[in-house]
């Protein structure tokens, strides 16, 4: 349901009666007009310039909330900020204490060469440091064309390509396909802020490819890269 109270614009859905827990986030930024709000949760919709955003963040949030039986209300007005309220069904009873986490297997590194492609500089830096700390040689690039040139100039073996799925100019899938003729033995690991199932449904990736969802911690990335190199993922 959409309604307008004074000059404040709201975008919301009617909640069935029940007990909910509300998480509210408010900013004092530029806000959004009605045209922007109409597409707010669509995958790949973004108001940022090319190369500055993928439009997957809010779509991911929306999917998680809906799968949990919840609802999102968005209140926004241009130049006056935005409030987002997430309502999740309240679970009755007392929470059971969590079971002790199983001891993870020992984290193994390696000496292989990894081509890392990520357009977000902070994520690229984190990933590079995580892999180098575990013995890997890392070649990094900010986009597909730079990665292709880096591969062309590298005379040695590249054992694995770790690439973001959605990047400006060239997708991770296209990059892997472009590199395959000259690097047929190279393993590929895709990363994205969106889920692998969603990537498959959108036709961006094929089912069964190696995939790691963002955000990830350094150990998770290193473990996944090792699995991919060993052919177990």
C-alpha cells in the first residue's frame, strides 16, 4: 500500500496482524522521489553512476526479509532523508542456547598463482592480503579488460581466477570465457553480494559453478580458494 501524509512519501505493504520485531534505520541524506522508490528493490537497479554500484544490495535485503516472512516499509522524501523499517515475525518462547560450533578443519594455504578481479578497491585489498598471507601469489585487477591484459603479460601459470560476477563493462562470466582459450586449466571462483541461486535465475551464471557470496571473511575466502584448486568445490 502506498500513501502520502503531508509531504512525506511512504512505500509499504500491509502487515497481517501479529507480533513483529522492528529494526529501523534512518539517515539524513538526499532521500528518494517516487520514481526511484518504485524500483527500489529490483535487482540491478541503482541510481549510482556506472561502476559505482551493482543495485544488488537492497534486492538481497528484500529477498532475505521476505523469505523470513517479514515486511519492509520505506519512508522517504527528497532532501529530507530516508527511514527503512524491517518487520520480522516474532518467535514465541525462549531461545535455546546455541550448540557449540564444530571445530573447522585446518586452514591450508598454497603456492599457486591467483588472478583476483574485483572493482571495489577495499574488497580487492582485503582479498589480496588474505590470499598472500596464506602463501599464494596474487595478480589483481579492477576490471575485466585489465585482467585480460594482466593475463597476457604474465608468462607463468595462473591456477585460479577469483572474480566478482557483476562489474562495469565486462561481467565475471564474460571474463572467464575470454580467458578460457589461453588458460584452459585455470579454475574459476565467482563472488557476488547476491546469492548463487539468484544469479542462476537471472541467467548470469550457470548452475554448479564455484561461488562465494559476499561479504566474506578472509578465512572463508582462503578456504574456498583451496577447495576450488583441489577440485572439491
